């Protein structure tokens, strides 16, 4: 593990704010620079959330860096890591996840708000419902894998996480450490 002040003051990737397409390209460009040098990856994150699928793609890029570079990757959450930020955090090994003492995490289930309009023959309406159900089931499988990545090796099981996440699960840094979701508090 890097020294705490190196984690706090020398990140080579910083994400602050909503996670979106621009965030993805910033991370990819910064990862390319890190790959071309000898340094480990140190990602600093403060986010109120954002696009869940973009966060999954960022997490994939981090996982590929860890797998292919032979170097360490460290996560430093500062002040607030909500929603899609949890997906990014889950890409890092627990031992390499750190939070500042003031950080709060927010874990919740994926949300959707959609109106389904049925109008026409029953067969066509049934197909519309099947298509919407397929989207929901796919999103649920993706969410479950993300939750498994987050808790693998921790002291919290999947049913408990789901129960708590259903109503917006806020976790302080000390609670995250106690649950084994992070390796240290800075």
C-alpha cells in the first residue's frame, strides 16, 4: 500500500462531479498516460453519481489495467461517493480502497421511471411487455454483478446489501471499514 499522504496528494486520475461520457474519455486518456509510465494507478473520486453504464465501463478499464499492467491500483474516495461512484470503487481490491474520514458512500438499487403505453393487438402488447421485462431483467443482472464486486471479501452478504440498498444505503467511512468494504481510512 502506498503511504497515506501519497494516496491523498498524488492521485494520477481525479474524478469530481457527475459521471458521464466526458468523464469516461478523461479517465481513458489518463489511463493511457499511466500505462506509458512506471507508476501505479491512484484514482481519487468525489461524485454524486451519474450514468451507471458509463461507470461500469470505467470500472472495466480499471480492471483491465489491474489485470494487464502487473501494477497496483488504489482508490481514494473523498467526501462523497454516491451511486455510480460505487461501481467504480468496486473495481478495486478491498485492500486498495481507502476513504477520507469524512466520506459517505451511497449504495442503492438501479432506478427506472418509465410509462408503458399499450395500444393495439394483444400479441403486439405482449411483445412490448416482454421487451420491457428483458430490459429490467438485464439491468438487475448487471446490478447484482456490481454488488457482488463491491462486497467480495467483505463482511456483508448480498441479501443484506440488497435489503439496505432498497431504501438508499448511506455508509460512513468507519462503517465501511467495519463492514470490510474498504482497506483504510485516511
